[in-house]
């Protein structure tokens, strides 16, 4: 691919770009470009993938051009310090996918300014020696065959703060092998069997470590007792037990999904914890046994349906006042069903705060999918902005639930339920800020009119309405929102795809709402003259008439009267 030219000064070197394009796609014996041409400017990044298959010499390529980044595909036989002659200003160097099994110690000796080096997707069996790479900050060695860390990095890359060794064959780590300024360490998908006090010792600036999908069976005391550590990821291991004082008490997030834990008692020693992720353990952890962490803002856990389930959730919501995101996952480890149960939770009263105490939860996001729910979760969440209850058994959308329980809700996903009734009963004189309403895959082909008056007068900010997969033959007047005369004009995007819309004279009333509605993903299936046409195109044309010989008379009548009856 030809290089992209940015921040150029003087005249762009158009010839240079043409030569690079020819070089990439053609295959002459020997091409040596830019040896005799003058090119003044600065290229931000150069990709020379494919250059070396035609025998070009990089030391003559871009001879008079300064650039900061370089990507190379090159055989090992051509690796030489001469490659980088006059290229000492390179900051980003990408050598991924070259099949390297080793790299000579002296290769990078002149690249003292390189800060970001990628050697991923090669066949390296050890971490190379990086002589003189004293500016190196991030090193990517993912997808190699590295078996051990060694001491090269600490000796030759003292400023390294990001090291990615994911997808290798490492079995053991020791803190004194790593540069002391390391802040991010990726060791996922290796073969590490244990973590102890010495595994990360001395890494006082480490913020994040990812050990996903190793063979770790226990977390010993002091394993992650580093003062600056914020996030520990231990998903998909074999952890049975967490010893006391294993983690920094100031830790922010722990990911322990897909392990074999049976209890979390020692997590209580992390009072500042904000995110706890413990779904899919071999044994279900009882909600009543989760340590009460008053600073927790996000919790993901697997449960099984039981009589005391709602009590457990009630306990979480009342004792963890800062909780914003709760995902209670139901099922076995090979399932992905997500369900949050709030039915019959005693902490929430039916819309009346006068007689019973109502606890205000801090939940902002609720995932409540495929759980057999027949109504919206009855929990008062004044800060809720997103609610996903797709794949349940709801037959009616009640706007009073939104106004009373979720007064700030922004997005409501009701996909794949059984909704055929839209109700605005018991709601008057109010508006709701909902912007996105997803009613995809319901039974709205049975819908005729709102109960208790058009509810779109309450949803005055609605900007997206998804009605896909509802087997709609006609778009009834009350299923489409219309701006009222006293509100600022705006467009609502309505999608009614995968339906069987009959675009005959019954739908000509839509011409009147064209200024406030944009139909997307909506096509006609009949009559014959309009089959396959976009509804939006018909509306732009004023819904041309007659539509068929049989409709000529009806169409003429609608033309002599108001289209919107």
C-alpha cells in the first residue's frame, strides 16, 4: 500500500507515491527508488510490506524523506542494521508476521529513538536482546513461542511501560525479570501454573495485569499486593481459592470469570473495589454470601434460580449503594444467557412512596435477557439510562413503568418479546426523555391503537424507533410518532424492515409526517407497482397515484381531501 503523506512541507513528491504503488504490485528484478530523486517533506508512517519481494533496498528508499513509523515484511536473511541506515528517527517499528525465529542482538543498535516495537505473530522462542533501545516504551510480542522471560528486558529496556506477551508458552514469571517502570503487562493464554508473592514483586508502578486463560489454581497471599495496581484479570483459569491479603486493598477491578471458586470471603479485604466479575464458576456462589462492598459500581455473577434469589438481589441493591451495573448470569458455563431477576423484590413498592420505604438504587445499566420476564423489573432506578429486556415474555409496554421507575431512561430494548399492546394509562401531564425504543421482533401486527391515548405525546424526545420483524402489513397512525405543534421540530428515525408492507392508498397519510419521520430499512412488498421500493422514496415523490386500476377511484378521493384523515 502506498504511504500516506501528512504534515508535508514544500511540494508533495507525487512521483514517489507512484513508484511505491508500482513497486508493490509489480515484480521487476531490482528496483532502487528515490536514489536519484529529490523529495522534501515528512511522512508520518510508511508501510513497505511487499518491498523486499522485489529486491529493493530500504537504505535507498525514501532517502530524503523523514518519517516516524515503518512497517516491514522481510525475510530473515535481509535483516541488517543497514536497513535502518539514516532512519534513526523512527519511533514506531512494526515487524509482525515475518516468521522470525530469532533476532540478532545488534540489529536495532542505531534505533535509539524507537518507542513502540511490534514483533507479534512471529516464531520467536526467546525475548531478543535490545541493545541501545533505551527509549523503548511499548513492546508487543504476542503470538510467538516464547517460553521464558529472561533478564534482557530489564537490562536493555529500562523505560518500558507496556509489555504484551499474550499467546506464548511461558510457564513461570519472576518480578525481578521485568523493567521496574512497567505499567501494563499482558500474559494471557500462556501456561503459568501459579502466582505468588515474588511473581510481580518490585513492579511498584504496575497498573494492569492480564493473566486470562493460564493454568493458575490458587492466589497466594501477597500475589497482587502492589501499591499502584488497579486491575487484575484472571478469567478462565483453575482458581479454587483466594488467600487472605492476596490483593492490594486499593484495587479497582478484579476479573475472575470462568474459574472454580465456591466462595468470595477474602474479597472483603478490598474495600475500595469498584468492579467484581465472577460469573460462571463450577459451583454457584450464593448472592447472600457476596461480601458487601460499599464502593462497588459493577457486579457480574452467575446464579441459579431459587426461592431466595430475589432476597439476595435485594440485599445487594440495598447494601451496595453505589452499584450502577448489575449483570446476574443464569446458566451453565457453556451458556450465554443473561438474566437479572427483580420480580417480587420486597425493597420496591408499587409506585407509592408514602406507605412503604423505597430504596433508590444507583443502577445505570440493566441486562435482563431471556429470563421469562412478563413485566419490566420493578425496581426504582432514577439514574438508569439503558435497560435491555430482550428475549422475554412481555406482552404490553406500560409507559407508567418508565415514568415512575426509570425517569431518566435513554435506551429501552424490548426486542423479541410478545408485545402487542402499548399503554399510556395512568400517565398524564408528564413527558419522558426516552430517545431509543427497540420493539424489533414482537407481535405489533396485532396493534391497532394505544390504550388511554397516544403515548408518543409523552415520549417527546424519541429519536429512534425500531419496528423490524413485526410482520406489519400497514403502518397504523398511532404506531408512528408525530411531532406536536408546540415542540421543536426534529426527526425520528423509524425502521420497519423485514415486514410485508402494503404501500397502497391506505398509507398515503404518511406524506403528512415526512418532515418529522425518516424511514430507514423499510420497503414495500405490494402492490405490484411499488413492490421492492423504499417507502422513503415513495414519500419523497408524494406517494404517486393511481397505484393500480382498482385503486384509482379511492386514490382520487384521497387526493381531493386531506391526505391525513
